[in-house]
C-alpha cells in the first residue's frame, strides 16, 4: 500500500509539473499579443518623444530670448551683433567675440561644429551661463558622412538669428541692411513696432545653417536660408516680445529631409508655393528704414 501511495503521489506531482508549462500554441499566442501591443505602443511612444523634443526646444528658445532681453537691458537697448560668416571668423581670429554666437557651421571636420566653448564666449554666452545645449535641438542629428565616420553624432548649433535684427556689421550701411535695403533693420528693441510679430531666433535647416545670420531677401521668391522642420514638419521661433512658438510649414518644398545636401539652396519657389515664405517674411521685417 505504501508503495502504491508513493507512486500515486509521484504521478500527481509529475502531472502538475507538466501542466505548469506553456504549450507551443500558448507561446505563439503570447508572442502575437506582445507584437500587437508593441505595434500599437511604439508609434505613441515615438510621438511622445517628438513632443518632448519640441517642448525642450521651446524651453531652450525661451531661455535664449530671455538672455537676449538681458543683453538689451545691459547695452542701451541694442540687440546683440548679428554678423555673417566672414566677419564672424575675422572677429574670432582677432579674439574679439562680438557676435551673439561665434561659430560657423560646415559639413567638414572644422572645430566650430563641435566647439561648445565658442558658444559660451561673448554675445549671449554670459547670459545663458555657458549652457551650450540651449543652441541645439535634440532632434537635430544631421552630420555629413565625413563627420559620421569621425564618430560625430551631431553638431552644436541648430538656431540662427533673424538677419534683420541686430547690428549686421559689414552688411549694414546708413542704418539699412544691404541685403534688404527697402526693409527695416532693427538695431534697438524700441525700434520694433510690433514685438510680438518680428521673430528674433529660429531653428534653421541643417543644410543651410552656417553662420548664425538667417537671411532671406524680402519677397524675392527664393529661399536663401531655410527654416528647420524638426517638429512634426515645423520649427520653433522666438519673437522680440520674448514669446516662443512652434510653426508648422504647409508645403513639402519647405520641408526637405534634415540631412546634408537636401535643400539645394538657393531654392527658387514656384509662385503657387510661397505661402510659407510669405508667412516668414512678414515676420522678418517691415518696409521702410529705421535709424539708429
């Protein structure tokens, strides 16, 4: 009897062990459900991540805007210098860090592409406590093949300044900007008649960003510098009154891929595809001249 009892218990225990595992069918069902949940969740997670990048960029832009307002307060109402590439390079070579930011971007292995120290020198650097991340969008991973082979994951700046705001150095003559001679160059904050309408900083497309001077010639019908489209087809901008916003572009031609050699600039815009260009130019400057 004892032997039979032990056999009976052993059989029951063995049966229980077999039932505690998964059958092949059950395993396939679990894998299928997991795959379905992943397919449903990954796009939502991607959208949440993109939204997070947009919010982070807006926060950085607001801090740059605040730094600009502090600079204006310390410099007799003047906006920071906003120089082109040649003059930026010359002043840096002379150890005069005049520009609002002092690097010029390329697709080569130039140190300006990675040198955060240049971002902290002169201009707005002292007003942002040398925080280099404020100048870079976390969605901007555009590098050239040469830079990727060197191990670079991104360049240090995604933001430029409206060419019609600030002292543009050699591009200004008699209180005007030679690139837009019939439009106002805003040297001082008090000269901006509608501060909530004129943009100061903008995320620029990686294929056009070089100097920190964002230029388009008013109503010329071509992009010289192109805004970025990192945020669901839009870019973050800040305005002279200090507010920041995300603007989504309407046209595919305004949103080429965020990579080298994607924009083919300068880019002539067909007459029926200028809505984005006109929107931005209306917030770049106003007709007429403003004197210092």
